[in-house]
């Protein structure tokens, strides 16, 4: 391949910072994708794959979409489990000015999206995080669109197989994206069954939080002391790490404040009637058994709420009945 142009070198430098995301690179009135990103976008979005140099040997693959049509294409990529990094021009292009400065302003992932166009109004959009300490497991579900954080602590014991409880809770709440610590062995990942169930999951290094005190100090940046104290997280280290890992991931993707995340609820097994995903399905609580339609389920019959927030609250009550 010939020497890269300054703009292509700029693309490569930014792409190196976001290797696991498709980079939407703003060029005038278009978002353009190059190299492997162009090939992936062309296949998944069914758009033309061309190149900047025509049919010249060694040409750089190129695919592009109009910037005003981006939401529709973004939604399709999110449904397929892809992350998208939005790279904007952060200064005006001027005659004779040279290369325009560009920066990633946001990374959109299935579990951190907040735009109503990409969300189901009557269902939560969860980012899940799984942590462990010995044989005990912590699990966190964060819905960034509502500001809600649910945490779970499963102690391993004779009558509680913690890893099975984690798997069943994941099956029940169906998160859009899952974070697991990269220290998890292949055996643990296999038991969680994330690959076979086609969950969108990633392994993340949680070593940046060196113990309980650092994790609490990190959370204190976002939550007042009383909220943390009342949450019960201080006494459940795996759940604490799961919450911290998920918030750290959201902060890096959103590049903004997390002040709207204002509720932390630590669930313990004895607080509610426990139902696994098979039971919920057979009782037709959220969808009919054969038609898979919501309207013929218990939730569909009861749901006379006026707002999306109300529908989500009713759903949570049915997920964890007293």
C-alpha cells in the first residue's frame, strides 16, 4: 500500500484508540468508514463498498452514509451488537487550512444508548456486569436511560449455586450488553453460557480498582455518601465491583456526567419470590408461550400505564414479586 494521506493517517490514529468499534468518520456531509470498518458496514448495512482510489490496486475500502441519515443506520448496527464511535469535525474547514481536527465525541454501544429512537419504550435497556470473589458472584444491571442501578449478590453454598443464579438472572432480564472481568476462566464463561445464548458480551480489565476502598472511592465521585451507605454495597464486595465496573464503562463510552444515575438497589434472594427464566416463560408473564406476543401475557393484560417509565416499573414488579 502506498503511503497514507494525512486524512487516512488521522483515521488510523483515531481508529487505534477504538479498535472494537466501527468508526463513523465525519467528512463534510457524510460519515465515512475505511479499511475493515468499511467492509463490515457495507455487509451489515447493505450499502455500497467502494474505494477512494477507484479500482486501483491496493485501494483503501470505503463506505459512507449521509450524516442526517445516521440514526437509522446506527440503530441497525446496535441491533446486531456492534459499537459505533462517532468522530466529528471539531473545527471549521477553511480554505488553505490543511487537515481538519477531528475527535470522537461519543461511543454508542447496545447497553449505553439513551436515544428514544433506539429504545423500546416499555422495556428496560440494561448494561450488565458480572464480578466474582472466590465462589461468590456479584451482578449489576444499569439502565442509563432511566438512571436505575440494580445489584445482586449471590453467595455460593449448599442450597445456592451462585453461578447458576447469575445465569438465570441474565436469562430473565436479557441485557443488551454484558461486561465480564477478563480474569474469568474459560470454564466460568462456559458455565455462564453467554456465547451459546448469543449474548453481546465483552471481557474488561477490572484491575484498575485495587480492592474495596478504591471501588468505594470511585463511586463516591458520583453518589452521595447516604445513597452508598443505604445501598448495602459496602458489605457485598462482588456486587460493589460489578456496579463499579459498569459505571466505569459507561463513563468512558458516554464521555460525560453520570449524575442522572441516582438509584442503587441491592437485591438479596430472600427479598422476593424467585422465578427463573423458564418459569417466567411458562407462566406467560411477559409474552404468550406460542405466539410470543406481549399483549396476551399477564403483563400485557395488566399494563394500563400512561408512560414508558410506568410500564418499566410494572415490569420490574412482575419480575420480582413479593
